[in-house]
């Protein structure tokens, strides 16, 4: 006898199915496609397609450029996350090495597709990483690793980033406005550490160094509690010295 459970039809959400058809259609066009073409290929009425395309764009899964729709950062992050899981362990191994050598948490981030992406962190119970209480991606102006990455951008890309992620103070020590941040970034000396004191999190000081990784814009950072601030500069200088010894394998792994 057939049981009720074996014949139960799963509940399907039609709007989700329609949105997926649109994403599939976008994926077949390397250079994007207009709404009318996507609606036709997905078999959807044009008003329905417009509504779903606006929603997907708002959520970051699509972006619209010059009248055509392409995959946005959120959709690309789905494949990026998978690639990160498959990435060789050399990034994590390198950070763990430096964490153990320095006795502080170590961070690595890249600037990819117009966004700050924290790709790895190595910390320990006795040396915990800074709690991401405000999105690192959206608050690059307020932390050392973000300032280090922004400092490596050209003027156009930097202005574009700040248009999308405006400067706003996170603590009473944060840079106050865009003009002040840009002035600070202009004074950065190439290759020198970027120091941040309680701008992102009270009670924490951080330092970041740029990492040359071919065309990849990258940075590494460390953090220490404010009451141990005297460890910050010696630790970041030691990090700068040690990076060169492992840089080849490290650069390869963050670039793929």
C-alpha cells in the first residue's frame, strides 16, 4: 500500500523557481542581457521578470550596467565561497605560522570586484581576533586592513568605493569624514604599516601591511588589546620581515 508520505508532493515556491530561471538565463550571457531577452528565455511575462530582476539586483545577485543584467557580487560570492573551501591550505597555514610566531591574531584580506574580502583569520583563545560587530566590507575606512587596501587603489576606484560605502564614525576615535580619510590615505608611505587605534573597536589597536600579489591588491594585519599596545609595532615589523620567506606560496594561494 502506498503511504501518504510517499505520495506527498513537496511544496514549491513559484517565485523562487522563476527567480532561478532568470539567474540561469543571465548565466548564459557572458556580457549580460536586457530584461526583455531574459524574460523571453526564462519563459516569464515581462512585468514579472522586471519585478524579479529588480529584487535580485537589490539583493546583490544581479547588477545592471548599460541596460543589461549581469551577475552581481552576491552571486559571485557563491562560487567564491566554494573556491575558498577548495583553496590549498597555504593561506591558513601561513597565517597560523605567523600567529604562533607573533602571539597575536593575523588577518588576510584582498580587494576583489570592488569589495574588501577578508579571506582568512588565524587566532587563538589567548589571542582572539577582533569581533566583526560591523561589516568589515562596509567599514574599510575604520580599520587598518581596510585603510591599507584603500590606500593601494587608484583615485577612481577609491572614490567609487567610498561612494558605495560612505565614511561614518564607528567610535569616537574613528576618522570623521571622507575628506579626512582621503588626506590620511594620501600621506601613507608605500610599503609602510597602516596603524589604527580604536577606530573600529574600542580597546583594540591594529596594524596592516600591503602584500604584493601580482595584480591582486592584498593586505595582512594584526591586532592587540590597547593595554598591550607596545607589542603592536614590534609584531608588525616582525611580520614584514617574515612575509618575504613565505611570500611565493602565499601569493599563489591568495591569487587563485
